[in-house]
C-alpha cells in the first residue's frame, strides 16, 4: 500500500509531467482540468494500464484535441 507521503510525491511528479506535456503540445488547461488529468496519470502509476484507465486515456486524448 502506498503511504500518504508517496502519494504526494507521485501526484507532484505527475502534475509536473502534465504541465510539461500540455505546454509542449500548446494545450491550455484550467486548474480543474489540470488536476483531473493529473489524477488520471496518478491512477496509471498506482493501478497500471487497466481497461478503465485505458478508456480514460482514450477520452483524454479526444478531449485534448478539442483544446488545441
């Protein structure tokens, strides 16, 4: 089980990843969207690439296309 400190580190790391990724792609997310995408990346790290996570990533891809 992941303790609270590890969760915080993972979330901070994934937030950084999301900010870099969206910046390089030219996508501007509002704060809520930024946190939602970060939580998806966090889910991937903690749970792996399960079918539910895969589906959420597919939806994210479609969403990001609309933000450009």
